[in-house]
C-alpha cells in the first residue's frame, strides 16, 4: 500500500494548496475596495513658512503644516496598516516634475483612533531642491498612502489633485 511518507506528502501538499487558495481569495476580496473607499481629508495646508535658505548650494525650506484626515474609510479587514505621507510637488525648468516627501506616519489597523489631527506640525523632512530653484515656485501639498495588506497586492492611493492645497514660496530668502 502507501507508506507513511507518501501519505504525509499528500496531506502537506493539500494543506499548502488550500492555504494558497485562501490567500488568493483574501487578496481578491480587497480588489475594488481601495479604489472606492478613500480617506476623508478635511485639512492639509501650510501653517507657516519657517525659513527659506540657500544651504550648501541647494535651496531648503522648512515648513509647518496643518493636517486633519480620517483614514478609517481606507481600512478593510485585510489591511494591516497604512503608510501615510505628505508630498510637496513643484515644477522647475530643468525638471518638470519634482516631488519631495515632507512628513510620514504609520496608521495601524489596531489603532482605535485612525484620525490624523495635527496642527502646526513641523515637517520631518525639509523641502530641498538640488539647485536654487525653490524661490517663487508654486508648491502643491497632497496626501498619499500605501495600503499594506495581510495578504495580496499593495495599493497606493493619493489625494485628488483638485482638492490639494497650493501655496507660493517667496522670491527672496528668509
């Protein structure tokens, strides 16, 4: 008949095949959720420009921001955490698209309060341009997030650009 090793191989193969099938079903259950269930962003705007200086041949701006966003609608049973970050976008003559991450945070599914309410928060990372092209530029602030599921594909979402806030940096260093 069959030996113990053949039976053990059959049981283990069936177990891994079942586990793979359930992981695929879990990943498919999330499809579409991330496209239609977006976080509610009430406020994302510049609070104060702390400084705009030329530092070592590069322009550097230090800012403080106001952020009020409810991240709860973006969560699903299969999402472990969200990596949330604020991106400043601007254009220069040399580079038509410049994007700099100013602030980031991780919101976990186990957190009771999934609200990001921060007033006058100082940016974690300075707005730096490798040249001297920040002065007088229009800056767009937008909120981005990455879904990190328990199983399945990662998804990146971002704030609609029509609702993103904009401001202009001064023409002179401060």
